[in-house]
C-alpha cells in the first residue's frame, strides 16, 4: 500500500513506500500522480524506502518517470529515506535524469526533515 500526504502549504510530498514490494508499482504511481498534477513535480519530496523492494527500479522506469516531470523552475529536493548503503549511487544517477532536482539519502524521517530545512534555508 502506498501512503502519501500532499502538504500544499509547505509544497511537500511525503511518500511512504515501506509496504510496497515492487519498484515498478511505486514508479507507476508516481508517474500517474505527476501526470494528474504536474505542479507536484515542483515540490520537494520525502520518500520512505525503508521497506526493501523485492526488485530494483530499472533505468527504464526512472527514465519514464523523469520524462513526465515538467522542467522545475526552482531547485527541488527528493530526500530518500533508506538504510541501503548503496542508494546514494541511484540518487546520483537520478540527479542527472531530473534537471534542477537533487536527491539526498538519509536514514530517518527526522533526518529528512532536518536536511530539508537545511537545504531550503540554503536556497532561500
């Protein structure tokens, strides 16, 4: 089950994927969301990946997701919550696929909130 919260006031999507077993389900959901509401692509995203997928996202999935993202006017951040020590490699690849969006790996929701405050302060 995908759980999410769209915080219009903070321009923030909180996305909980801990119960999702397949990466393609999460990618398809995100593509559908951005196609329905392209403005959410301008927001910062906090994505909780602490429940490991049974499979990995493939480059083709990420490319399809990146293709539906409209150009981001202001720098945006995706904070990826995970204990996977290698997720930073995917985050670096995603930086190249999503212009003007940076991806940062953190290990807890509290760390994600702190990092978001820090990067928003740096770009304000």
